[in-house]
């Protein structure tokens, strides 16, 4: 009986995902991915510009946008992967570690 409930739940979740993706199938998916990519690049530029003396967000964003798309993707993926790895490391120290991590991110970006 529990198995049927789990299967029904999975089928319901799958239907919701399919309906959602179907709603985005009218050409909105590339636009959504473009917006996500722009936000990721902006976060990357902010994280690079924060500790770099003499550079601000606009300078780093301009330098990053001049690079080829493949280089941009590698830089963004590398910075966000490092951010994720550091957050996992900070998580090993519990709530205090995560609080220090987020404080450091906020101070770097601000």
C-alpha cells in the first residue's frame, strides 16, 4: 500500500514538472536560461570584484563580457563551484560556520 502511494506521488510530481515545462515550451525556456545565466555572471563578477582592489563591479562585468562565451561559462562555473565547495566546508562547522560563510560573502559583495 505504501508503494502505491509513493508511485502516485512520483507520478503526480512528474505531471507537475511536465506541465510546467510544457508551459515554458513556447520559447520561454531559452529566455529563462538567458536570465539565469546573466544573474550567475553578475554574481560571479561581484564575487571577483569584491576582494580585487581598484576594480569595481562594472569593470569586472565588462571584462568578463568581452571574453568568448566558453570562457565566460568556465569562469562562472568555476567561481560558483568554489562558492558551493566553500559553503559545504563551512557547513561542516554547523550554524556558526554557515553564518561566518554568509557574512564573508556579504562583506565581499558589499
